[in-house]
C-alpha cells in the first residue's frame, strides 16, 4: 500500500460450500493486487473473498493514495487512488468485433482502430527501448509522440459514432473508449504507468489455469 502504483484485478472461482441445504456450488472471487513493473519490491498478493463487492476493494485500498491500474470495474471507484485504465482492454473490444466478422462496416471500423492501436503500442515499445529506466524521459516522450496518436484516434471515434447503430457491438466499444477517456489518458502522468495489462494477466494466469484444471474447489478453506 506504500507503493505509488498498484495493479488490481479479480477473477471468479467455483467453490463447494456447506450450508443449510447441504453442499452447494458457489462462486467466489480471487482478488489480485500487485506492484508495478519498475518497483524495487516485487509483490503479488491474492485475496480470497466470497463476493465482488466494491467494498472489498475500498477497504483493502483505503491507505493507498497512488495510481490504481485496472479495468473500468466500478467496484474500484471507492478507492482514493487515481484510476488508470489499460488501453489493451479498449483494443480487445474492437478485436472481438473483427473476430466475429459481423457487419462489414463494423469490421472495417474496428480494423482501423486496431491498426491505430498497433501504431500506439509500437511507439510506446520503441520509447521504452530507447529510454530504458529513464522514466521521466519516457513520460515526456509519450506526451510528444503518443498523445497526438491518441488524439487522432479519439477524433476518429467521435467522427464516426453518429453513423453507428446504438444496438451494435461497435457502438458499445466506441462508447467504452469515449466514456473512459480521462482514465485512458492518465498513463501520461508517469513513465512507469502501463498501456497494456500484460503483467496483470500473467499474475492472474496461475489462478485461471488452476480454475480450468480443477473445475472447482472442494471448500472455501
């Protein structure tokens, strides 16, 4: 909690519980809290809770006042830290549209967004390779190189939103980006903040693999 950057995520698990009606299968959650990529202390903490209530995150993070990197789950809104959303989640929504191949117009627009994101992620990777651990320099270069690319992307989305059916997946994807624009831009405040959630997903992988292999846990204990 003393770290200035924390990654957070949560995933569900099926567990047999003992109750008045005997053994029942219940869904619980494994919450993951971890330090950032450039911290001295590498910590990954898994917390088992019975639900997904935002009160769980708020209580756990009550003494954290730094950056909180996550998806847009509203359960983290009660935390005092500054929310930072991953651009990988935005890109994924458009990638799913391309995979589904539903609606030629939607696929074309989604493909254009993915193309622009490919340029953004490539630019960020190049900046990191060039600057190494000079995080202030990374921050400054992001503002001059990546900020214009993001501005162009959101201008493109704003220009096309009125031409898209509100019932379509494309509309939902565009709205996701527009609604969360402030939190998607916050990564520019620090060179150690991330555009993608690769580290977070790698930390969740042991839990997810265990879930697939085990099907369920025999008890909450």
